[in-house]
C-alpha cells in the first residue's frame, strides 16, 4: 500500500515509495497499485468527489475532476505562488478566477472513420485510443452541437486507417472549422464539403491552409469590435477567462496614453484598449495583424492603432523604439519573452501588464523586471482550463 504525499504541477500523485507518479489521486490517500498499473483507492481524501462528467474515466481531456473545486483552485494557485517565491518575488495574490463548466469555446478534436460512420472526440490519457464525448462538461453547448457536422466531415476527410485533426471554434453565426488531413482536396470533394457546410450551418470551413467555403464571417468580438481571425488562430479559451484577463489589463493600463501591445495576436487587448489610448500592436503572424487592422478600421470610436509584423524572439523592440510608449502589455507564448523582457527592463517604460500561460517562464521574466526596479503590487491566477493542469497569470508591474 502507498500513501500519496503531494501532487506534481501536472496533477500526478507522488507516492510514498519515492518513485511512483500516479494519475487521479489526491494527497493523503492510501492506494493499492496492481501489476497492470491500475490504482485502487483504499482510503479516499476528504477532497475527493464524484467526477461531474461521465466520460472522465475513459477520456484524457481532464485530469482533476476527481477533486473538489476548492482543492483544484488552491492547487493551481499554489503552483504559481511557489514558482514566484522560488524567484524571491514578494507580492499579493488576488483570488483565483475559474471559468465555469461548459465554457470552452474552442477545441482541437480528433476524428476517425469506423465501419458505421465516424468517431470524434479526445484521446485517452497517454494513448491513441479515441473516445467520443457527447456529454463533455468542458465544451460549450454550441461546440457539442457541432459534433454531427464534425463526424460527417471525418467521413469525407479521413481514410479508413488514418486520423484527422478538427479545430472547431464557436462563432455567433455557426462553427468555424479547420480540418488537418493528408487527403487531397479535389474539385469533387470541394463540392461535397460546400454542401456539408451549408447543411450543418458552418460559418467557415478550411481544409489544411486552404479555405473551402465561408458562408458567414466567423467574427469574434474584442471589446465590442468584430474581428475575423485567420483559421486556427490563437483565441483565449473561454469568454470568462478573456474578460477576466482584459479587466486586469485595463486596470493596470488605466492611466496610459500610448501603449505597445507585444504578442498582440488578433487584438484581444489592443482593440479594447484603443477605446481610450493609442496602441501599437506587434505580432509575428501577418494574418493575425491583418485581421486586427481590418477590425480596427471597421470599428467605432477607437483611437489610433498601428501594427508591426515582427519576430519578438529574434528581434525584440529595442529601448529606442520603446521610448515612444509609456505602457506595455505583453502576452507571450509558453516560452516566455526573455529577450523582450530584457529591453523592457532597460527602457523607460513605467507600467507593464504581463499575461502568461507558464508559471516557470513567467517567474523568470518577472524576476528580471523586479531586478530592473519594478514593483509588482499584485498578481492573479486565471483558470480557463478547468480540471486541467494549465493556468494563466496576469500581473501588474510599475517602475519605482
């Protein structure tokens, strides 16, 4: 018998034998592990609950449905707190903000043909076995309603032995679907796909990198401004999470006159901030900035927005370029923004709003700013990826 001593940042239980990492267990539990690796809970934790989703045992999409919401919230907050404290940073943490169930508006699913039709869903943990999830507790009802369309797409796009990826995003006028497949897009297949899109009310259907049909522009709203993102473009996972992050960024930048938005994407922060300040949006993907620019030009009562396509990992904005701005917003990928943080630290910018999806690189970058003379009065953890190990962080940095 083993006792679970703690959880890793990925939600795996560290057992008392000093070597076992076990899934779906909780600290303090006593467990038996069979020779085939099956874990039996002997003494359950007081924080253990019945999973709210009937697919939890077979699906690999969630890791923490067996724990109370309060436990998961504390565990996620603690991951970030420990990462920050390990870098010697002292700050105040606001209460964690957790997105509700059935609020994930974008998902990457897999599809596989069967003798009777098709399966669309998620893989089981550490396996290529595909599980249907018609009652998924993560996805919005609109995404669940798109499953028949995705199954029909799988029949057309997939060979009998292959598998395809389906990225589906909720849009107001119908699902926005990107298909990743090795199958050739023939003229006849184009006709069939167009018919399928009309039948199921898809707003846009893209085959690999090639648009097949757009019945309605799949616009997303950023602060009331409509933007049509390029297929598969980054989007905050939930509207709740996006609103929470935006509220924090707006609070941090409330006194700004000229803002530089680094890793701006399609304008999640740029366009709402442009209601009261001039914004320069910098992003490495041309298509995202084109979408942002079109949204701004068609928007109402927005101040000046300029865009710049630039690889901020290889060519960060230098201090002489940053002197035109009093405030920076930065939301880098998981790798963080070490090079750009260096130039921000050396610049004269007074205020920085930093958003991150990786506690380790966030803490590293935050330490550099603190060393350069910034205070960090508060941080907040945002849980858009409910029941998973993933977290978002937003933090305020003000130069002393």
